[in-house]
C-alpha cells in the first residue's frame, strides 16, 4: 500500500492498493475510490470487539475495502479542520489515540478500547477513562484537530498538557493528572484545576485546536432557543 496525504486545513489521505490488499475504516470517512474496490461491512472480531470500538468513540461495524482485479485507489477524508497523521504499527510499538480519531488503516492493524486505569486521569485529565488503542502490524491513519506537534520524551521526562490537547502517545508513555497550584491561578488563570501529565519514555503527539475548544468559542454566537407558550 502506498499513500499520499494532501490538503491543508481539510486533508485527505489517498491510498493506492495492489490487487488483494485491504483497508479498514469505521464508516463515513471514505471520500472516493476506484470501481474495483469491493466493500464489506463486518463486526471484524465479533460483538465483544465491536462493543469495545463503540465505547472508544467509533462505530460497532467496520468497512473492509479490497482491491480486486488489479491496482485500486481509495481516499479517506478528515471530518474536521485539522491534520491526518500516519503511524507505522508493529508488535510491541502500539499507539494510544484520543477517542474518535481513528480514520482508516491497513487490514493488519486492530482497533480496540484502551481503559485508563488511573482514577484521577480518567476523571479530571480531560481525556476520559476510555481511549483507543491500535495494535497489530501495518499503517494506520488518525485525524486530529488543528496542527500536530510531536515530542520525544525520555524515561521519566514529563510534559503537562491542557485539556483536550493530547492527540496520541506511544503505549510506553503513561498518563496522570497534576493539580494547578495557587488559588489565583485556579480562579483567574483560565486553565482550570487540572492538567494532563504525560510521562516518557515514548513519543507524544499534541493537537493545537481541540474541537471542544472551538465549540466553546462559538457557543456565545449560537442563537438561544426560546419557546413561548400561548
């Protein structure tokens, strides 16, 4: 499989598949494809894995696209202004993604639910208890909000991330929360009470424009729905 990521604020990944090669996605992200791409919808692992994907922000069923009778082409588009990032997954080098960020991947990768076992990080870190974990072997594409900045954390090295800005991290990293110190900082600093703390070793990907932040900025401009009773 060969691919090209093109586009600026609304990117698309265009994949070229050889005869018999397969891609999977969660439905809704396929933008265009050649006529020889065959689609099959499946639970891909049974009801247990399907429910796990549902809890991690994806759909229960996946679409499998197969190139038949020669080379095929298929494109997957982002659903929000931002970035598409490609990850090479191999056994022992898994990736943890934010909820709903899985876009598509080669048939050799597997998407499952990742449960954040630390109570504090789940409740107050802003990322939630349930994330996505990608295992197996192959290329996977994820869509993130805004631009993506990557850091390589050494063993024990930490970075503090504001709510919603964590896009992905290698499974070797760990996630917890840290309390913002000082009453004035909490009340007037505008960053809230908790920050997400990522500890290495491993790479971490941060996004510049979480969709929840965009919604908060636009909310004052939405008309108020007032119902008058007669």
